[in-house]
């Protein structure tokens, strides 16, 4: 990692001060911003053939609830390109070029109780254009400082600071034991219509009485979480749900098939709720002005 210019200057000044005044602490001069007690862990996953991604977990390791802003998360641009790097395992350990993604994210706090985590993924194939070629010819190593200088978090004690993908790795997808019969039962229980796997989004058939009753809505979301944990083990705990009163409207508003429905106001009336497990927010009746609201609901148990 390349240290910030200000830190380089302070280190130079600190060395002179330390020589003249041994009792002065360089750490005190730097006065690093306190880190949140969120322990960082990184795991390599292969959800499909020749697809490599990292799953990033941040777990509250303190004895108290805390809040973290989505702006500070390791997968939120521009943080996602600053805290880790990749090198080829050639004779020179040459660095790999990394794509930088831009985004505009509103500020929102995520509350985490002790032991609760927030997780997400970064797809390495999108980020490192030469990834597959470099794996084939050299092997690849991902690496990061712990704690990362560009992030506010700590690292889990004993957690690795690097991940190696060996030369010639076959890129076979991870294999999980899934109870298909139990998954079909859960799909019926939650009213599953469809899944958008690339974005970890589920479209559910739900009634208005469920959406207006918070206890029933919470119970449904617990079942969705059970489904994701048992039937979508390649996902993290960051997923989303869109609730519809009719199957034919299921999908995003920008889907071509939904354009005429939206123009007539039918899609908006049918889309009675949306939920993000990452920010723990349920948005009820988002298209109806006099009924729209948002409620903080976590599925952590």
C-alpha cells in the first residue's frame, strides 16, 4: 500500500523529534482516527466456472451496538479499489492493473449488535481484466494491510492478510450440500416468483396485509433469510427482496416487459414493498405517496 503524503511527512518529522526528545511519542503525533471494532475477514469464492470473487465480512466484535455508514464499507466505491491489490506470481511479483468503478451512494447508517455482521462481494474478474490469463500462466496473490490504512476497521485476530490462487487453477465452482426438497418448501412458504442471481434479488408474491403488519413482515423476512442461508450458500448476507401482489409484474421497473405496466400505473400498485438486508430497511408501498414509509428490520438472530 502507498502511504499518504501527509503520513510520509509526519514520519520524517517524527524521526527528528524522536532523536531530540526521546520522551515524545510518534504515535501521539499521528493521532490516528479511532477504528471501529468491526473485524474484517476476506474469503475467496468461486460461484461459477472460472468466476472468482471475494466475500468480505465485517463483524461487530465489541460488547455494544455500533453504527457504520455505507460510505465507509470496503465494497463501496472508491473504497473498493484502495485497500487491497493483486500481484502476479512471476519472478518480479508484478502488480496487476485494477479497474476502478464509480458510484454515488447516499449516506445511511447500518446498526450492528454484538456478533452481527455485514457482508458483500467483489467480483475479481470484473476488477482485474487479466485475471484468468495471469492465473493460467503465473498464479495470482491478493494482499492487503491489516488493519487497512484506507479503512476504519480492525482485522480479525489470526485472519490471513492475503489469498493465493495457484498457477493453472482449474476454476471449478465451489460445491455445496443443498437440501433441494427443503428449498422447494421454503420457496412455496415465501412466495418465490423469480430470482435475479447476478444481483442477489428475490421477487416474491405477497399480500398487502402482510406488508402492513410488521410482525408478519418480519416473520416472512426470517423465512427468506433461512432460504438464502440454506439454498443460496454462494450469496453473502446482503440480498434484496421486491414484493408484488401479482406474478406478472415481477421484475425491475426498467425491464422491457414492465414498461407498459409502469406507464399505466399498474406496476407501481403491484410493487408493494422492497427490502435490503444490507441496510436492514423495509420500504413499504414505495410508489404510493400517502402510504409510503420505511422501517428498520434486521434478520439477524
